[in-house]
């Protein structure tokens, strides 16, 4: 177990800046998730911590020891990437055993102990009946579990997991999220987990760092990231479907949503006081999550706006309703018991106490 610290880490690939002054601390025993879209810098971060890549600037500390220039084999971290990288001429058992065949581990673990650890990890990952097979005889999901298992058989100071369950089917991925979290908690090993999947991040993490174009946008607990985003990017990236965001003309106790069919929304009194104190003269944007919008009849006086239902996405118990107001669209997340008919006209009532406010120029949250 160890504390991992990144201090002002910067990495360039030619003219592209993959990481820019990245700094954060992963506490001892913490499950820390890097969340970001493709190209955000997640894999580069893991490659730099593991020693596969070298940072152009900054430091990597492992339990206070500067490992920035150390060789990968001396860092005592175990890495699993999205690619399988299995040895094709080894069986599953041999692939899982391979990390334990290093001279140092042979000195500290007997053959029986190494075999027992391999079998324990194989059972955890549902590979117990596949130990005699070769990679060519496995499905893509099974290969990915072997690649993950090869990392888990070790007991390093830190695990670095780069989208390790990306190729699994939805049902197995859901189970593996729970299993991975349980394994990590049981071992108590510091873990850095990279994913573009916000559901994985919010459900698994002790702490989440949202990355965007090589920059850390926000670091916090999952509920902080979701309920108190620091800027417009985090607010719209975290949440499914994404937050609805409107540019508005603010008038104190109400705002006019600026679109092809402008409409008025009241501003709660508590928010009026906060905006008067903090917004200054900036142009305002208002956000609201789809789950905080209710459908009402189009002639209902509670409706803030109304439009045509142009798309219905049924997700079982809930559905996503897309409503078009001329060229603009608003999404609402509702119970599937009350979904409207396609192309019908409905009213939308927003929970004004759930508004988020952003400075249109800086995109920072006003709160």
C-alpha cells in the first residue's frame, strides 16, 4: 500500500500537450478514478506513473519517494491496460502465473503459495474452468479478464488499471465493477482506475478526478462531482443524459431563456440573493438535469415551455423524452409508466430549486 502523488506533471507528444500541470494525491488504500473522454490524458497518466513514458516536467512520488526517473521494474506498481497483451503460447494458468515467476517473488513465495494465488484470482474472475486453455481459445471478454488477473495476482504498492473491463459485455461489466471494488477493499491496495464511463466512476470510486484535454477539471467525492460541479464541462460530462443548458437574459426574480421560442422561468429567492452577490455583470447560463424536469399537459399553467416529442428512448423503468422547441431540444428523464406519444405536444415543468448557474464567459459555476 502507498500514497501516490503527481506534482505539476506535463507531457508533450510533438506539438500536442497530453498533460498540463497535472497535480493530485491518491491516498493510501484509496480507489481513485480518472474519468474523461478519449484523448483526455488518462492512459498517458498511467503510462507515466508506471514508467512506460517519461514526464517532460513534474514529479511522481510513491510514499514520498521520487520515482520519476526510476525504471518501471523498480516502481512496485502493477498495470493493466485495455489491450490484452497475453502470451499466446502460454495457457491461462501460465499467463496468470507469469508475474509471480520473477526472481524476487520466487524468493518470497513458495510454488504452492504462487499456485494458490493464481487459483484464487482465477475464481474471482470466473476463469476457474479455463486455466488449461490458450488465449486463442478464449472470447474477447475472457482474454480481458485474464489480462486483469495477471495484474491482480501481484501484491504491489499500487494498481494502475486502464479501462480494464472495457471489452466485457454489459452484464459481466456490471458484475466486475462490484468484484473489483470488493477485491480492492479486501486487499487495501491503492488503485488508480481510468475510464470514460461515468457510471463506473461514480459507482466504484472513493475519489474521482475529471480530466479534459490533459487538464484536471475537478477532483472530489462522487457526490461532489455530480451535485457540485465546478464548471460547465464537468456539469455536462457527468450525468446521463447530459444536463440541459440554456443561455438566459437574467432579470433578478426571473430569467428569459434565449432561443427561437423564448420563455420565462422564475428564479428562487435564495438563488436571487446568491446571484446578486456573485455573478457581477456576467452573461448567465442555467442548467437543469433531465431528471429534474416533469411532463405536464401543454395548457397547464405550471408549464415553463412546451414542444413536440421527437424521440423516446425507453430504458426499462425510466425513459428519456426529447422535446423539440423549433430548433432547440430539451431532454427529460421520466418514469416509463407515463411516457407520452411520439409527435404529441407536451408541457415541461422544471424544478427551479434544482437550477445550476454558470458564467457564460468563463464557464465556471456560480454557487
